[in-house]
């Protein structure tokens, strides 16, 4: 999937889907439409992998976690950026 700013990947696995990066919040509606076009509905997204803590990669992570029930993983050095919204 492409969110017009950053690549988001949806990978089908045995028990559902894994998403790599989540795109920017202003692209959420289009990304979510593509996710569901692939058959990924709430409960099927198992894991979100964030490659790093920039808003264009993690901007929808909290929303997708809540809506789809997915767990989020990222490098521990980027956790503060994600939790506090401080990209610097």
C-alpha cells in the first residue's frame, strides 16, 4: 500500500495480518480502505511493526491498535519519540 507519503506494507500471515508502518493521520481513511480491501478487519491485524518513530511512519499506530486490536513493536530507542510525539 502507498499512503502518498510513506510506504505501508500489509503482509498476510497464518493467523491474520502484519502491518509495517502506518502512514500519516491525514491519509488514514485511504489506508484503512486499502487494509479492508485486502480482507483485514478488526481482530485480523495481529501486529504493527514501526520502522522508526517519525510521524509519517507511526502517525496512525495508536488508531490502528485500538480499531484492529493489534500489538505494536518498534526499536526501544524510538519509544520516547512515539510516546511523547517528540520527533527530535
